[in-house]
C-alpha cells in the first residue's frame, strides 16, 4: 500500500465538509432571495384605495408602516384594502 501524504482521509473529509457547507449556504441565500421577491400585483390582490368596513391596510398584519406591504407590490395607502388582509 502506498501512502500519499497529500491526500489523506482527514483531508478528504475536511474538503467534503467544506463543500457541503458551502453548498448549503448558497442554497439558503438563493431561497431567501426567492422569498423576498414573491409579491403579488395590486390587480391580483384586488387592491383598492379605500377600506372595506373596518378592514384597511393600517390594521393589517402585512402592512409596513407608511405605505408598504409584505405581500403586495408597490406602495399602498394606509386606508387601502385587498383580499390578502389579515387582522393584526
């Protein structure tokens, strides 16, 4: 049996662990970016600039203060409403 000091079992296992970790990290970053981009259009959400009874963006769990939404693209009015409304 020939011992090759440049390719030991320990070195091979370290390389495999490093490769697996790098692969996992890359897939997590890709997944996070994909999730961040999954917003729907105002048309799909049936967004309107006026409330529906007591349901309005400002008291929705998805509302981002001032004029944003976690689920709907673009700016939204705090007094607006869409079918994705969820109670805070």
